[in-house]
C-alpha cells in the first residue's frame, strides 16, 4: 500500500512527477491485465480516500468531506464528467481543480485550503491536495469514466 499525504514544504516538483509517473505505470499494468477499473473509496469517518487500481495496488490519501451542517452523500456511483479547471457556481467561483463529478454537483477535486485536508471542511464535495487530485483526474482520463467507481461510506 502506498500512502501519500499532504505535500510538505521542500518537496521538489521532480518528486511529484516521479509519483505521477509511478501511478501511470501502475495504471498501465492494470490495463494490461484487463483490470481497468479504478475504485475510489472515501471514508467520511477517517477523512481518507483509498484508490485501488485493478487488483494490484492501493493508494491512500487524506481528504476533507462535509463540514458540520453540510452533507457528503453516501453511496456508490460511476464518474459522470471531468472538469480540469472548474469553478464553483454555488460558492463564489471557488476553484475546484481536477474535478471528477459523480453525483449531481458533488465532485472529488483539489483545494486551495490544503491545511484543512484531513478534517471535515467542505460544503459536501471530497477535497484532495491538488497534486493528488491531478493524479486521480489523469487516471480517470486513462481508464474512462465508466471504469471509475466512487464509493463514499461512513
């Protein structure tokens, strides 16, 4: 299992590129094995996302789900659409980079509030560090939206 947390100051861009390359290789291996599914499981209680690439590898990232008074819907969906540079039409044009929409207006996306990742902070979407959101977004592009399963649990 590969655990990738928040980016720390001093982490080079080359390390981020190396991680992205490694994930692309893992995805290509899954595709070669006829296992193109990307399974994204979000745990609200743990504020954590697990990404399974086929049956081979697991990546774990911290996330932020809905803050008090808001709801992150629970259930299972396939990804519906992608938006690389999305801006929220509901929340003052807030940036939502690398958005993967799965249930109406709910999406997995990057955030500028990286210091809040790991705690409930969103209006209902699943927030990731932007680098992690970019990796997941590119995986979704590679395997196709029908092969991206998103599950949100307690």
